[in-house]
C-alpha cells in the first residue's frame, strides 16, 4: 500500500484510525521510523464529533464510522498514547471490532474520546481535506453537522 511501507508485516498490533492518523505522513511524524503497514479501509460503530482540531469517537451510537486499519509495531504504542493524550484523560486506548470493506470483522485498538461532547458537532467522518492530500485510503465525504445538546448524550 502506498505511503505506509510493508516491513515487518504480520508481527504488529492492529489499530483503527479514523482521523488525523489516517494520513501516512502524519502517522510517521508520531511513530517515527517504526514499521507500519496499511491493511485497508474499515468501519466501526459509534458516534463521531468534531472538536475543531481533531475528531472525537465515542462508542455509543450506531453510525458506521469510516477509517483505516494499520498494523503498527508494539514499540510505537507509547508514542501513539502520548499523541492521543491518554495520560491527560483526553482519549483512552480501547479494543474494538472493526469491519473491513469485504465484511471481515477484525479486532483492533483505537482511541476513544473521554471528555464531554456537549456542544460539539456530530459528523459522519473526518474531513480528509483537513489533513491534506496524502491520505492513502480516502472514503467518500458525507458530512452532516449538528451540535449536540446535553440531553442527547450519555457521554458528557
């Protein structure tokens, strides 16, 4: 797969990325020269919000959130956790079931937003225009924005 590299295929940890880390240059800036291999497009069930700078996935809701599956070497987990603000309580790393384009279910790690979503706009996917034209796996844009009120969420 272009831009991801295939060294070390089969020995890593599978992640589902749905936002800024779908961009291979952005991912490289976070994990450095650590081996990574793009697996392909996938979807998870949940709800996605726009914080302004990055997307926020919560696992409640039944929308299908598009993203990509990437195999990362275990040594990169600490760098990913730091980037996602795990120690600060911004996101938590969770194991989820993702569905590939051909319907296969894959267990993967992802980052789930841990702060209130009250006042944030609900979106269907992260706008790849925000991260540039280097996205290897682009899913067609379908966005609907709506501000979420406190009574609409149990995550806040």
